[in-house]
C-alpha cells in the first residue's frame, strides 16, 4: 500500500527527475530526517526540500528514521555511498550528543560527516511561566530560587535534549537549585504548566506562542531571539550567556563526497533558502533563517557544537551505555 | 451564532464536492488501514504528509481526520473474524467478537461493532462541539499524581479482563509492564534492559507486540492445528437481531460516555478506554460468566468506546493546541504546515477549519456506516478463504505494519519474537490481553509515580492530598477490597475454585 501511495503521489504531483545532460544529480536524492514526521525539524527539511528539488531538477525524498534517538539514521548516512545522493537532515545537537557521549560510535559528527549547510539557531527554546505568577524575569526566578532552594519546579523535556540541558546550564550559572521534572516534550510540559502542576516549562517557541497570545503564559527567556516571539529577551541579555545550546539543523553529507557534487548541493541549498518566497514561508512558521554554508564557517560551528555538549557527562546527555 | 448553527454551517462546508471527495478518500483509507493488522492511521498519515504542501488545507485535514476515525471502524473486523486485532484499540474485541464468529454469529458481531462505532462516534462529535472548551480545562487538572491514581484504578480492571485463573493473568500483566520498562529511563535517560542494542533504546512498541502476540501467533497455532475447522458453521444472519439490540443498547450508551470522558484526558491511550468499557460491562452484568463466550456486550461497549475516545481525543489539540499522541502530533504538524497554529485561540481564529472538520466527521460517520454494512457480507466471505492463502497475507501486512511504524527492521524482529511468545502463551493457556494492559498502563503508571515523587520530594502524601488523585486512589482501594467486603461473592468464588479442582 505504501508503494501504491507513493506512485499515486508521484502521478498526481508530477515529480519526474529531469533527465538532462548534467552528471549530478541525475537520480532522486534521499534526505534521511532523524526526527518524527510532522515535527519542527521534519517540517523545515520538507519545506526546503520542496523548493530544492525544483532547483536541482531532481526528485528529493524525505524519509523519517527516528529509531535509536536518531543514531540509526546517522549510522545509515555515515555508511552510505559518498556521492551526495544520501544526506542526513538532523538537529545538529542530536548528532553532537551521540558523538560526545561515545566518540567511537559508528557515526561520529566530526569524523564521518561533511556539513553542507547549517540553519543556525533555527528555532528558539523558551522558558515559560504562568501569567498569574509574580516571577516575570530570570532575575525574579533566581531570587525566588535562592529563597527556597529546590521548591520551584521546571517541566523539561526528555534527558539529553536542549529543553533539559539548558535548565542544567542555568542552575550551574546562577548557582541555584531548581527541580527539573522531565516530560516527553514541549506539549506535555506546556500542558502541565497550564494545569498549574509545575512553575515553569521549557518548550519550543512555536508551541508556546499561542498560549502567550491567549494570555495564559508568559515568556521568561529564550535561548536565541525568536521569530514568533521577538519581545522575549534572551538568557544572555539577562546576564546568563552560558545558557546557549542553540538548536541548529544541518544538511550533513557522508564525509568524502566529490567536491563538485558538494558544491552543486551547497550552491543549490543557498540559492533555495535565499528565495524570498521560501524565506517568508519559513519565517511565518516561526523559523529563524540564518543559513551558513561557507566551509570554514560550518566547520567551526560543528566544533563549537561538540564543545557545547562536552560540558555534560554522558549520563546528562542520556547516552550512557550499559 | 450558536453551536448548532456553527455545526450546521460546518456540515455544509464539508459537503462541498471537493471536501466530500477528500473526506470519502479519508474514511476509505482509514477503513483499509484499520482492517489490515499492523497498518494504522499514524503510518497512513505520515505517508500523506508530503501532500500537505499541495492540497487545500480544509480538504486535506478532512481527509486526515477521516483516516483516524475510519480506522476505528475497521479495527474490529479482523478481531472478530480471525482473532487478530486490526488496531491495538480492538484487542479486547477479539475475546467476545471472535467467540461470536465461532458460533456462526460473525454477522451480528460485525454489525453491532459498526452501529456502535457510528453511535459512539457521532454522539462524541456533538460532545466535542458543545463541551470541548470545558472538557479541555478539566483535562488540565490531570497532573502526574492524578495520572498515577487513574492508572492504578485502571489496573484493577485486570480482574475483569481475565477469563482463566487470576494468578496467570497477574503474571501476564506483570510481564507486560516489565516489557514496557525496556528502553531509556523516562526520568534519568539511562538505558534499561537494552543490552546495547540501538533499537531497544526506543523501548518495545505496542504495535509490533500486538501484531506478534495476536497475528503471528494465530498463524503459528493454525499451522499446527487442522486449518479451517472453525468456520464450517453456517452463518446465520448478517445483522444483529432484536435481542442483540436490546442487549447492546445500554453497553453502547455506557461505552459512549466512558470513551468520551477517558478520551478527553490528554495522553490516555484509546486502548485504555476499550479495556475500561469492557470491564464495566462485565462488572455490572448479571451474567458475567457469558463474557468470553460470545457476549455481544463485550463487542458493543469497547467498539463504541474506541470511536468516542478517538473523537474526544481531539479536544486537547483543537481547543488548547496540545497534541497528546503520535496521531495528534502528526495532525498538529499538518496544521502547522498550513500556517494554522493550533492553540487556545484556534477555534476562534480558524472557525471554518474547526467547524468544517467537525461537520465532515458527521458526514464521514454516515459514509462509514453506509460503507461498512454492505462490507459485512463481503468480510464473511473472507472466512471461506483457505488459511493457506489468508495467513501469509496477514503475515505480510503484519511485517509491513511493524516496519512502517518506525521504519526499522528491529521492530519486525520484535514482532516475530512476540509471535513465538504468543504461540507459547496460547499453548500453555496464558491470555495475552492482561499483557497488553500491562504494556499500555505500565509506562504511564511508572512515569506518573516517579514524576509525582519528584514533585513532592519523596512524600507519598501527594497521592492523597489532591482531590482527584485521592478519589482514584480510594476507588482503586475499594475495587481491590470489595471482594473481601462482599462475603457472599467471596464464598461463591471459593466454592467455584474448589469445584474446579
């Protein structure tokens, strides 16, 4: 049935790989996305892939492979043919955490991948509070936490995600004690904050925005300026630049693909993302569009990402092996 | 405009040719993935996600919603016919539904499942239209301690799910919850029982286990037994009798209410609603001994409950913008693709979408009942298909289903392993249903208790100081102690036990 659906989809929307004279790409490109379909990471790749396919004049298949917290997708692409037809679309931090926790794993961010393009700080993580609470800023929060160590509860995400780790960084930087209560993700964290079961919640800015608009919740701080909530100040502006696990997504190719193919892909991605229509499209859905493609730039960002996560133990990152 | 007019407006919008076409495609596809064991609505929606960028928003959403409730209609078909649930939410239907089929009453079983689905599904839409905001607020009162109470109360339903000896059922429930603990610890992130196998980090999924336990094992059992003996019986009739309707009227009513209320609580699996509906029917029945031997109430109540629950399951998403499971998360993504940010103001800001989708669900349910009743005759013919042809097909769809859920071969291996486990369980008369209950409730109960303990800094009082939590804790205790209080029943059971020995 899956095959049938794909065939129908192809027939309806008429994607046919243009058989032109050029050598690359002359067949479909596969982007393996290591996040679940319909989520924020998946959506950004789908939106870009849609227009990228037109620019590259080939078909692009976005497939989701979420098993093993993204490790299986990373391993698959790392082991794929180094020709540019198989790419990894991933949250950079996801691959960085695996690498930091176990540098000898089959997929290592620095050893096995060549970053083609990085959408730097693609979406903000926000710390939310309740509109009816007295605590409106980070300094209010720190003052309150100093008075009652461990009494304030923050709903965070699963262990190892930036939703969780940024609270750890805040605790370290401000030398305060907050109780982190892990949930499955932004939606659950927000639900529990709305229900008054916790004092604060960490969430994605897109998920949080409707609740702030409705006047139920307030934004206390963001890790990077948010496209949908421009009024919420960053942690850095409130004196805590250490809370900076900015989420970036990256197009990663297996290391060692031919330079010519890499250049075609990088140029096409840059051209696609610079088109005003897609920019508008991405921004209206809450994405920050800060694309980095220069080789020196992306290599530096990759190393920075590793450094950021090296501040944590494998246990913190949720990647301790048995 | 009042709710009634808005809903009427929605029906009119949904009845436009384009929306109607997409709606029909949705419910048809939903029925199909519902019938096929292993394939579910989540897989189908994920597959259709790329179309979101091209299709008109409302029509596209109507199709996606159609898949979700269409699947609840289809799920019972294979449960009844071949004892293999098409969806996890039809696991419980196997017990009495398949027993009915063995008695030559597959027609009435399929019929009551379809009518129950229609009634539960349609009433729940009106429930959503009138009660969504209020129920959404109510759902927010469920924090970790309340979940812990509710889950503990849910576990007491075990008593009514077991047909054989209680000790075996308990053992299976325990086995199920142990299985659920495989994977990353939800609080600390440390791997448990993963043996450094990457796939096991994600835990053991419900879908591959259910296909294995019910589907693969059934195929294995039939390999061993003389195939085809079951359905030599003549099939008496295709639709429920008047007596069937009398027996089912109240179970359908109760199934609707229970399913609707449980579905509105964020994060509660529809499976739990079906188990609860079954347990309630058996508990209040004057003849509980009929359950497990083809009681039509055992089909009517859970099949109604799963439709009502899957409908009210939209409340947290539509009125608050909070996705609560894999299917709702996918629809959340689809709404985002169309630039419709679901949130507390969604109904106010996008009324044409909200009421259009609700309207389409009313039309869709009518389409589904029209589609499903004639299909009963066809399905019954499927029973005449020789096993050597039918079962390889079931196995094939099982494998496809297990694979598409996660896109991982590991899940296919898990499915096959649980096929063998399920075969052994059948050989030694262990029931799989309590195990599914353990697998569904186990992780919810664990995270709820551990989160509660973090909140209270280790004080157990948190479960009794908050009114809703205390209510469920009390109810669970009462359920467990009630056999001791009602001495007559206890005496009866002891006599029964002695009689068995």
